[in-house]
């Protein structure tokens, strides 16, 4: 599998010239789960601002922090749970039997529960600052720092179309057919090379993973219906990606339209 040993991160600018980051790191594909010999590569369209690259780094650093937090929660859950449970029973026993007073039972339960929760949170905080957690953060952030970005000429053209759609400010904005047609011809010519075609497939999958399944299915059906109508001679039946409200929906719909009559396989990189 050509793409099984690499992961791609995409950086595009929308119609307001704000950076739009699309990366594969989610529940099914964490940074730490990627083999050390696998390449993580970056692709961008127009030359990004320094602030945009800093945003990419901070976004991926945030993914690392979340991944380490979940990793520690998973590996230290049982000790923290048992210690918190022990604190609950000790506090409850002291309030119920060791200290004779008029505190109602419900208050004793509340105080014991609060002590147990506090213990759990304190232990969780200490776990995040422990040596294993800090070492894992350092290793994963070094992996992020090694990511190299390069420009893709096809993404430059795709970005120009995306900017006109996402910056139009109206749902009826039409796709610039001259740019769209030229990009489609370029991609068809690139089929033998597979480079840009693979990037487009990966970008479509990652955008699809960002969408809610129902929203993704709704867009797929709309694009398929539009393509069938166009094939039947209804020239004004094309769906404009500008009708969608978010950048990920607009870009996903644009790529689905772009791929609709290209001989591209649906196989994409596996997590």
C-alpha cells in the first residue's frame, strides 16, 4: 500500500485568508500510534504566513497533550480509582462512627464523595506531571517538530477555488468553472503519477472523518444526485459547495464534485 507508511497534514487558507488545518489525528489514529519509520508530511497551497505555521504546531501540540492525558488516564485508572474508593470509605467511616455527632447520613455521603473526587483529580494532576507522561510528551512533540511542509501545485489551484466559495458570503455562489475545469484536467493528467490523486483522496477522507456521519451522508447524496442530473442534461442542477455553513463541509463537497467524474479509487490511507 503506497500510503500506508505516511500521514499527511494539509494547510489551506479560506476566503477570509484564515488558516484551515486538516490532519488525520483522531480517536483511531493518534500520533503515538504511528510507527517511527512512517513519514508525517505537510502540504500547503499558497505560501502560509508565519502565524499559520505556528498555529499548525500549536494545534498538533494540543493533540499531543490530549493524547498523553488520555494515555495516562487509561494506564493509571485502576490505582487512582482504588485510592479514591479507599478515601471515600475512610472519610465515611470517620464521620459515621469515629466522630459522634448529628450530621445526617446524606451529608456524610456527600462529604465522603467530595473527598474521593478530590483525591482522584489530584492523582490525575500528578500523573500528568509524572516522568512517564513528560517523557512521552517530549517524544511526541519531537515527532511533530520533524514534520516538513511542502507546496502542492494542485492544492494551490484547489485553494483558489475554495477561497472564492468560502469567501463569497452567499449560499448561491457558483464554482469558478475555468479554475475548476483546469484543475480537473490537471488531475486527470496526473493519474499516471498518482501523487496529486493520492493527496486528494487522503484529503477527502480526513475531511469526511471531521464531519458528522449524517452530514457526510447528506452531502454525498446531494453530490451524487447533482452528478446524475448533470449527466441527464440538466445543466443548472450542479450543487454549489457554498450552500454549506462550515469550511469542512464546503471543502468536502468541493472535492466530492471534483472527484465525481475522475477515475479515482476510493481506497485511501489506512489509520
